[in-house]
C-alpha cells in the first residue's frame, strides 16, 4: 500500500506495491489561517483604487464578502454594517466589502441599500469581476457556487496578520454585533495578557493568560484576582 507521501508498507518479508492514488483535490493552494499575513492586492472600488495594505495603514480591518449585488440578505447586511460605522470608528477599524460584481453595479445598489435600510454606506466596496481577490482569500466554495463568493469575514490587525475568520452560508445573514464583540476581545488581548470567557461582554471579568505566573499576575492585575482553580484566574477587565 502507498500512502500520500509515497511510503511503502510491508507485511512480513515481501512488500505489496500499488499505484499511487490519483489526487482529486481542487487545488494545492493552502487556505489562509489565523496568524498568516493577509494577502496584499490592488483592486478598484466604489472609493477608487484600493491598495490593501497601504489603505489599511495602522488600523484594524474587516474584509467581508457578499455573494451578489441586488440580493435581499446582502442588502440587509451592508445596511447593518453602515449603521455600525460609529462603533468601528471608535475601535480604529476600517471596513471593506467585496463581491464579484463591477463597480457600477455597486454604486447603483448603494442607493437601494440606503433607501431600504435607512443608512449611509460610506465604506468602500471592492469590485472583483475576475475573482482575483476572492481566490486569494478562498471566498468561492464550488460546493455552493462556482461563481459567487460565500459570506466570508476576515479581521486583520495593524500588523497585517489575520486575527479572525468567519464563513457563513449564503442563506444566513451574519451577526455583526458578534463581530464587534470579538473585535473588543481581540483588541483587549492585544494590549493585555488576557483571554475572554464564553459569552463575554465588554466590562465583564476576563481570564488571566496561563503564560502569566501568579506572582506576576498580582502586579499586572492590581484590581484583584479570583481563582476558583489554579488554571482558571479571573480579573476585572483592565483599562
């Protein structure tokens, strides 16, 4: 028998050899993972040409895809993101949308979004008709559609590293309140050696990272420590 690396297994003395199985993978490209550098790109948008890393600068970023312009779920999603603009601004987060439609379609659709969702869409929406950006970020899943992007979300830090990925099916609109909550968690953990427990909300207790020993924890977290177990140490949220 031959494994994917081409190694032969032996039974007794003789080696049984079979043809190497034919690969059926769609692509040899690895998916992006947490901690990877977000791929840079240049693309047209409703706000002009976007050079992604340059545009992001020292800000956090949310790059999200939607399947298609002039569709109902996407209309509600882009409207909700527009209404959350003040929350993103407070957190130094830039928002960038994407679909495979051209810029002119985006611009016409924005009017519908603003009319039906009672908002102003100020963030740019990338045009990706050749699917270059969608391919870079693995936003097209052939099991669902060969042409349209799924509902992907990437949170990218100022260091250009991927901090969070989310993928929703086309039929389910995203919970953007959860996205804001996770941004708060990520930004807090970037400043302090803490993690956030299940269902955490800003202002609630956080968990002291295991990398911090008890002696250092007393210095780093002067608001106090609650430790129901040696490995489970809570402290009020740091400032």
